[in-house]
């Protein structure tokens, strides 16, 4: 299970603070760290499944791409305070983000599907036929 996903970016100090000290997934400059969007990833016999939390984003704010066995989720959260307003607190970050995971299973990129509902992005990455197990009939040897 743990070899299914490998972060494409190094963990770094920002990741340490975010994961272990309860920090926010956005950096101090508003840019997302590698932990946004948070996602779940699992596989079954036919596909790899990804669910990512992207609250407040619209379909046009998200870009999902697959190259070889690498899935990338890119997007941008656009939030501007009202004209003339003074920001008193900013805990919900704004700006661009990218989350890239390298999958250990070959994927059929032509059949990948992505949907979004209620702030949850769902990506289904069908495994390539080469990755699916095949039953081999055992024959009697001809002597």
C-alpha cells in the first residue's frame, strides 16, 4: 500500500509543520504547500482511485493531467477582499497549487475520468491492460 504513492516533491520543513504541528496547508505567501489538496488514494483490480478535497473551487479552477504514471492536480483559489477592505485574518489561503503523485501501476491515460461534486474531486485511473493479472491455462507437456 505504501509503495502505491510517492510524493513528487521533497517533504521539507513546511510539510513537517503542516503534518505534525497543525499548520495550514498554505504557506505564508499564500502559495500552497505539497499537502494541498489533501487526498485519499487506493487501488482495486481495475483502477487507482483518488479523492481530493477542493472546497470552494469551480470546475474551471481545476486542471487534472496524467503523463505516464504521474497524476497532477493543478488549480487556483481566487479570493480577493472587497475593494477598500482591510484583511483582519487570513486562514483560507488563495493562490495557485499543484499536487503531483507518482503511481506504481501503469495507467491507461485515455480512459481516465475526473468528476467533482460538493467540493470533492474524484479521479478514476484505469490500470493499463499490461498491469491487469491474466490467468494462464496450464497445458500438459507433449512428450
